[in-house]
C-alpha cells in the first residue's frame, strides 16, 4: 500500500499566491499548556475554538487551505469533508472555521483535527534513523528508534547542520488509515494512494503530493 506526503501547493496557478494565508488567528494558544499536552495525547477540544483565517488578496479559494497548525490537522471545505466520509480516518473532529477572502466571509470551511500515536505501532527492531551531515553528506550517527520523543531530542541537539532520515516499519496492528500525521519526528502528513487518486479524480484543489518511500507495513499472516 503506497502513501504520499501531502503539503500545501506552491503552484500559483492553483493557489494564486504562496502562502495563501495572510494570517491565522486562534483564540487559544495551541502550543501552550493545557492545550499542547492534550494534542500530543490525542485529546480533542470539547468546544469550537473559532479559528479565523485571512487569505492573501491574490490567493484563490481552494478545497484545502494552508496554514493549519503543524501536526494538529488540516483546513478543508465541505467538498473534502464529504469525500472523506468514504475513507478510513483516525480519531478526528471537525471544527467550523471563519475564512475571510477579499473582505468577505466564506462559509463551509473546517479545521479537521486528527491524531494517531504512531509510536505504539512501530517495530523498534526494524525501524531506524540516520543523521546526515549537511556539509559532507555522510552519515554521522545512526540507530534504532528506542523511545518516544527520541527524534525530537536528536534534532534539538544537532540542529540545522544535519538532516534526519528515518525508515518506519509498522507492525500489522497499525490501522490502515487513509490519512494520518507523523508524531514521531516532524509533522509530515500522509494520505493513502486510494485517497490521493480520489482527490485527483474529483479535482480537489490546494495540495501537492510526493510518494513517501520510507514507510513499510508488516503484512498480516491471513492476508
């Protein structure tokens, strides 16, 4: 099963202006307690946070809009919300948001907050990381994924002089979600090939896709 990393489109013919969003305002500080702790544990808000997005004056309206909080979900419209009903999503919640475009409020957009703790499904014996020196392009450090938060600590220690490559091997218990985010290293978001194909078929706009070649899934014995 193939997966693709997806990210906001940089094609100005599609989005009009990159970045689309001029500002994103949250009435709460998602990255600070008590909310930051809740998000990292996969908890959901029991109220609508009333997020407000203001698009750049040259930006086009698209089905996906950039600017969503790193690792905490995506901004989508009614068309995407309806399409996703036919796919396998992790625990999630839709929050209506306010989108302003050229002085007008545009209805029918949501913050789709979703979460899955990938660490519980990682095969620690098979999964590994490599730390690549950006100047020499050589492997400076490598090893297994041994603990939760390990990659964050390594990245924090070595900073921008190194690049981390990781190969993830998932056990058969890993649900075959069509949409999920990486909470082990960085906030990359992934879509299944099936979902990407449907997005292209329905001409859903706003995101670009690159095949993720570092995800491997254990095949169940019964099929």
